[in-house]
């Protein structure tokens, strides 16, 4: 089986690409890579942005494994933060079960990021706030599925009471905020599987399919449009 890369604009911003591996009660997440540089390329409108208080949470000590492909456990993370979002994940995709559905509070990820780079955490919160999205209310969800022999990670961003297209519209800004040295991603509108989606291509050529539905933005990688259509047809 192939495991496709996890891509999600919001998830990539502050350890947002979450892989809930295995069936244990302690999920794992890919390593947090946050550049310790300013973000001159992100233009934040000169408006009064309300301050966002990043909560202080107790995180256990952890050691990053060698290499970039490892992961670290965060036992204190709540993994059922949004049961309503978890219920929206399909039970099957292409006849195969969807497994390891977990949901997180985005504020916890910002708190983790702030512990290492408070400036970047506040910048990300400002980008969200300026777009009309309250970072304190965001929740994230992930699940796993197998489609055509490929192991896929399905991600969701829940913006309660706010149209999820607001997240999609700042997708490139958030990608760029997570990696200022990379070229900005390109966004192409497409119809895949009968649904209107955005195909977001990053500087390495990896494609993320982003599908906003009401107040949830679904994102995933797929090998091609046919495989993506199978996923999209199973989503709400």
C-alpha cells in the first residue's frame, strides 16, 4: 500500500497535519516544524484585530525522533473535542471502512506552537481573525481510509457558524505562514466527482483537494481525480 502525504493548509500551519496512527488511545502527530522567522509576505489588513488569548496547557515533555518522518505523542490532547464533527465523517469510502476518527481543539495546537514560537502563533491567529474566523472555536478532525490500495488521511476543519469557504480563501496565506521560504501554493477550481472543489498545489507538486461544505472544510490528498472522486462522493 502507498501512504499519500498528509496535506491541509490549516493543519500545516501549527502542527495541523495530524495522523491518528493505530488504534491506541494516544494518537500521534507528525513533527511540528515552525520556522523561527518573521513573515513579511503575509499582508494582514490594517484593521483592529481583537487579541486572541492562546491558552496555557500542560504538555508532557517529548523528544522528536531522528529524521522528519517520525512522530511524537501528546497524551494530554483531548481527542474527542468535537463529537458533532466526528459524526460527519463517513463510515466507509469506496466500500472500505473509515477508521481512527479523532477530533481536536485548534487552540491546543496554537498553544503548542506558541510554546516554541509565540510570534508565529499570534500571526496565524491574526490571519484567521482578520478573515472572520475565531481561532478559539475551531476544531480539527482526522480519519484514515484505504482507496484503491492507497492509505489516505482525511482531514476536516470545523468553523462553527462560519462558512468554511473563509478558511479556503486564506488557504494560501496559511500555507505560506507555515513555510515562508516556499513558493505560495496555487489554487485551481475544479469539478471532481460532481462536487466543486479547490485543487491546491504546493511548491513540491503535491496536490490537496479542499472541499468546503457548510461550516466544514474537508481536505485530503489523492493520487488522481478518479481516486479523489471516490472520497468526495462519500463526504457529506
